[in-house]
């Protein structure tokens, strides 16, 4: 396997030559919240696959629903002229799940990047249908992650996805991230930073001309960018500015949806209703690739009253895939039955407080972020006073030592990121904390 991997398998976000010198962990099985590799390690998966396996690896109801659907109808297109019962049931289940967020319609995709691209297209079309075709630009946040299709990569706040692939979508502007540890304002107070970014947003909108801006996209808590938790006022400021200027707000809930923040959506966690939501990952707990764009009545009615002009000219062969749809119905029903948001809030606090304790012991911990459900980020520095980012070799050593001590964590540039299954137990969180302690000691 290792030899074939090195010769034939290119890994996303890794360089092809790396597989020849580096030995990736080859995961062959999983049970509960633990994964098993071919070398016999059996760590707690503090990454939840890739921020997605919210219900753990042993949910029989989802597995059975997928198996049953495979025998009933393995595939049929859900383009304009046809659909399938599972897709219709899934649409009901999804909008019902997000009803409190004001969502009433769903457009299914195959994943998060598809969902972001679709949402951006819908935003432009919405304004065109309303007679404002000049509204084509997008605002987003630095450190945001919105997938790797052209639209998502254009609004991404991590320039690694842009540099080397330009030109991107024109008319995308990136505001500062609500990242208190480092920001252009040198502002460490989260509420004051929120106000300063709001001022910068108004300034940019005025500079661009409000009548040229289609939408603002943000993650309620930035995930891949390092688990950046904004002040509770932040998203409300953004919502108010979008309303003032007629800009659509897209909440990218690919990670934060389905309970991860301790509530069913990240926007709800901050007391905000967006106009569109992009979802994926937790929609099937990773058991099948599905994503979606949700819209509320305000957006839906513009499309639905426009006749053929309101047709959505994007879509995927696997949009509303019946097997994926069956996985969605089972996953949402299990998510509600297990009330995973409640456990996510309690275990998230335990994990966050445990890491804060580790930060008092290990000087290499520069910043700890989390405290809102099961999303935790740890920024590692080689010099705490100067906030010098830790070098890559030491980061790899932390990662490997933590793994060998019993927990798989996600390795960012100089961050350790965690998003374990929302079903994790108190003891299993303690396993992660003990393993991290060993990992930091090793560095
Ligand atoms: N948006 C956000 C907020 C994400 O975290 C991700 C994936 N990590 C995406 C979009 C892209 O999703 P996918 O990888 O399923 O295309």
C-alpha cells in the first residue's frame, strides 16, 4: 500500500513528492470515535474525519438507510424533469432542521465547495432578477475557508488557494478576520475588534459603491483558518451592515452546522438569521458526500416568481443523489435523537478548559481558541513573547507524538485544530488532553 500510495496517489494539500518520503497514516477502520491504522494504532479521532463525522463511525441507522436505499434505487437524476422520494424527504428534513434560522428551501450539491459556488451564483442571480444586475461583487473575511472551486477559492481568506492559480473571480474583497491574537489593528479586545472590522466593512462597501455588491460570506466560527471565534456581537454587526446596504448574507455552515458550535447552526449560536446558508459535512456525518444551499423565503420568492428566468443554471450529477438523500434523512433524525448539540456544548467546554490548563504548563502554546462547542484551536509558538510561529518540523513532531499517545489531531500551519465527533464521551476527551500533553512535551 505504501509503495502504491507513493507512486499513484496525489493527496489534496500535499505535494506529490511528499508521499515518497513521508508515510501517511493509512486508516483501515473505525469504531465509535476511534480510528485504526494499518500499523495497529487506535487513537481517538479528534478531527472527526475532516470536521464531519459528527455522529462517530458506528451509527447503524445511517448505515442501514444507505444500504436500504442502494437496493431500492441506487441513483437517478434530480435535474428539472425528475426526482426521487428520498430527495424529497431529505429536503423536508433539512429545511425543518433549519426552520428556526428562517430557511425554507434547499438545493442539494455534492459537498461544501459545490455549495459555496452555487450560493455565490444564486446571490448574483437574485440581484439580477430584482433589477440590480450591477450587484456582482463579494465580500468575505481573511482567514476564512470556503472550499476550492473557483468561487470559493476567490472568496477564501487564505491566499494559498489563490496564489499560483490567478486570475480569480473579479470583484472579491477580503476584510480582516476577527482574530484577536494577530490583526492589523493590534486590537486584543474581541468586542472592540468586532467594531473595528465593522467600520472597515462599511468603509470598503462605500469605496466599492454599495450598488455593486452582491453578498457577504462568512463562517460563524472560522474553522480551517485556525478556529477563530469572534465576539458575540460580530455576526450581528455584519448582519446589520448587510441589511443597511441591501447585501445578501451567506453563512457558510459547512463546519458549524448540525450542532458543532453547541447549537444547530453557527448563525443561531450568535442570534443571527442569514439569507443563505451553505451546508455539507455533518449533513451525513461524512457517511456520503452531500452538501446543500439553503435559502429563506426572501430569496426563494424572487426566484420562484421570475418564471424561466429564475431557473438555476448550475447543478451536479449527484445533486439529490438518492443514497446521499437517504443518508441525510437518517443522519438528521439521529442528530436530533442524540441531541448532539447539548453534548457538543458540554464536551467542548471540557476540551477548551483542559487545553487552557495545558497552556499554563507548556510555553509553546501561544493562543487557545474555542469554548463554543467542539471546535478548538491551539496556536503554537517558539517564542511566546514575540508570538513567533512554530517551525514546521516541530509541528510535525507534536502531531506524531500526540498520535502515538492516543489522539489524532489536525495539523495547521502552526495550529493544532480539533473537531471530534459530537458523540464523544468525557473519558474520551480526557484521552485527547493526555495525548496532547505528551505531544507538547515531545516538542
Ligand atoms: N466551507 C467551509 C467553511 C469548509 O470548512 C469547507 C471544507 N473544510 C468547505 C466550504 C468546502 O467543503 P468541501 O471540502 O466539502 O468541498
